[in-house]
C-alpha cells in the first residue's frame, strides 16, 4: 500500500492511500486481470496512472465501488 501526498486547492496537504492493482484485486476479491480489462473498457473503480506504466487505485474509490455494487 502506498500513500501519496497531494495538495488541495487551499494549499493544504493531504495524503491518499493508493493500492496496486494486485492489492485492489485482493480487496475486491477479483483478479488483477479483471481490473485490467475494466480499465481498458472504462468500467470498474476509479484508477490513476503514475508515470508511464504504474497504475494505482485510491482506497476511497474502491470503497465507493464496493458500496455501489452492494
């Protein structure tokens, strides 16, 4: 699990918990392959690309996705 510091509009700094696709898949009880397919077709939870290849899922987006699905 990775925590990234971000700056909000007012200049205040907050941290956000980011999960790798493998960590997100475990949390959602899916395969990382399923998450990859969802990213390609624009479905599934919100995700972020950091750099050229690294993909992360904000923990809050996984929680919202699970709440919406239940």
